[in-house]
C-alpha cells in the first residue's frame, strides 16, 4: 500500500495543484467549472465519475450560481460489505488580502503547496482519490463499496451538496468520513444559526425627530440584550472535548437613509453557535423571544426575525467508534506522534448532514497539527506535502481494515 502511494505521489501533488488553480470561490458560488475539471482529472486516473448537477432553483435558494456534485463508486468483492462515503468540498472562501503568493497559483515552496482551498478541502479530493487508487491495486480480501462524494456548497451550508445527494437517494452509505483539517479526528462540532433581525420605524426630518419612529434607537436595547446574552452563554460549556461554550455575534448592521433623516429601518445579522447539547429550533425560539422582549413597545415600530440558516451540530452517534479506532490504529506511527485523539471543534461543516441521516461520521484527512497552522480561510493557506502523503496512507490503511472486517 505504501509503495503504491509513493509511486503515484508526484501525480497526487500535481492533481492537487491543478484543482487549486481553478477558482471556486463561494461566494459567488459558481462552481460547476471546478467540478468539471475535477471530473476530467478523475476520469484520467481511471475512475468512472457521476456528474449530478443541482437544479438552478435549489442552487439560487442558497445564494449560489451553479453546483455540480460528483460521485465515484468503487465496489470491492461482491459488494456485500459496508458502503463508506468519503466527502470533501471543492468550494472555498474568497482569498482576501495579504497573500505573498498567487492564491490560485498552487506554488510549491519549501515542501508545501500554497493556495486557497489547498488545506480546506481540495487536499482531500487528492487524499481520498489516491487512497482509493492504492486500495484498487491491493483489493485482495476487501468487500464493500467506497464512494467519493465531491461536493460544492460547504461554505453555504451543505444543503445542495451532501444533504441533496442523500435526500435524492443518490447514495446510502453505512459510514462516512468527511474532509479533515488537522491531525486530530473530529467526532463533534458546533452548529450555527444565522438570524436576521429587521427593525422598522418611520422616517422623519432630523430637525423634528419626534415626528418619526427611530429604528436605530429602537435597535439599541436589542443590541444590548444580545451582548448580555453573550455574557450569559459563557456560563454554559459543552461536555464534548474541544467545543467550549455557545457563542453569539452581531456580524452585520445596516440601515438609515441619510445623515439628516431619522432611520426608518435597521437590519442586523446574528451568528449564534450551538454546542452539541443544544437543539437548533429551541435555540432559535429562545433568541426570538429575547429580541421581542427587548424591543421597545412603540406605536409604528415593527420587529421581524427571519432565519437565514440553521445548521445543527455534529453529534457522535453509535458506530463512529469503528471509524475512530481504524484511524487511531495507523495515524500515530505515520504522523510521528504519540496519539491521535478524537475531539470536537468549535465550528461547523457539512459532515453533519451524514450524521443527521443516521450515518456514523467523523472528519479526517490531510492537515497540519492544527487548523491554525495551515492558515485555512486566511492568507497564504498551505499544506505540507508530508502531511498529504501521511494522510493518504492513513486513510488507505484504515479503509482497508474497514473493508476487510478487521
């Protein structure tokens, strides 16, 4: 297995560089071209690739322009063993400022590849595909099916990526491994609620403010209540290692007409992070009650709360232990560390859609010791080639164990 991966490693590196060089920023979320590039390159490796374009109305509903999800299926033995999905996403956040290299250049510098998405998570297009190639070369004693799920809306919530594939009945895996970003195995992560709060008043001349209803003034006690809630949430801590406390942030505020006009409308966008012990609908209901209670009771004032997105947390379910133990059997030795732990992370991913469907799911793939070391979602995002090679071997060996019944 190791020899098979080593023999193709130069090809794996070039495969990853090629994917980095095709922009797939989300927003704006026009990702079909990247999917086609990935599909063509996978076909050149000998895979049969299913292209599943998502209908435009669903894509636009989630603020994107085009999505084509890819599935590769490889059957071993008589196929009666487990079906294991390997999911990585090809959409990435825009590069932003501060880069010292071309974010779409795929430059190799001092043993690392630089570029937007190289760590999160185009790297695992390569990890999973080349692990699958190694398994195909050494298929003796294996029984089951491996599926690559290469999806394109993780940055928008995964609703037209993994969730769409599952709901359309295009896949029914027994186990799932989703793209990773560190040496650790992720078995839990936060959820997220995005809530829009619209405060509507009535405009008036600034020389006579009493003749209007000042939406900004009315929004002030709502903001104060939200920041008091932030303090209160620090008193609650998840029992899951690595998660911490729930968080709340007012990330966007807009409103007003002009300097000399009483504001008639103020809009706020709130980000509320859920810990695994919380229920998304309950958190949303509580937050709306908090906003409504804080809003002044004034004639002519309206306050509306509207859900933008709700992503439930990833919670460990029965069956994840076999995935964790398979990774832990091989990872420490190949990474040169004493142990690789299962832990939670205080962010959210589209891996949760598999877990919500009752599929035991973890996150694991190519990455440095920590997500911060890779500059993921930051300037000069990069991935060490040694970590790419190690992850490919770990995933291949772990999948071999799972498909051989070990």
